């Protein structure tokens, strides 16, 4: 099976199309737009792979990541948004999601490279 991620991260492949999103504002919107079930499934699949992903990605400067590594970085950054929804907000996520429309992301350190 072909994978669009670096070796060792194949279990995240089903989440690439939905969660490998460039840009902080887009990831924040993804958090709001995704269902509780989507967030839970991605969180469960990614939670133990984020640290190994960051270890791998830290070996290169951001501007030298290849396409598969960039997708993995985008997944890790999306995980940060999704983890807030799953671990902190929990059942209150949907209630708070509507308020996010008043907090527009215009720039971020993570957005500087993608």
C-alpha cells in the first residue's frame, strides 16, 4: 500500500485527507467543522505518534521537509487543535465552537512556514 507519510506513520494515512491541513486558521476551522466522532478517531490514532513524529521532524529545518514530512507536520499541528477539543473541552466542544467565529486567526508562528 502506498503511503503519503514517512515510514512508521502508516496508521495515520486514513486521516491525511481530512486533517493534514496547512495554516493555523484552517486548522482552527477544521476543529470547528469536524464531528465529535472524527476528532475522537483522529485523536486516538495520533496521540502516541505525535512525539515520534516531532522527533523525526526535528532532524531537519522546516524549509527542508519533503512533502510526506510536511503532511506529517500538518497532522501534528492539527492534533494540537483536536487535542484541545477532545481532552479539555470534551462534551462542551460543540457549545464553544460557535464562539470561535469571533476569534479570527490572522497569523501565527506555525503559519509562518505553511
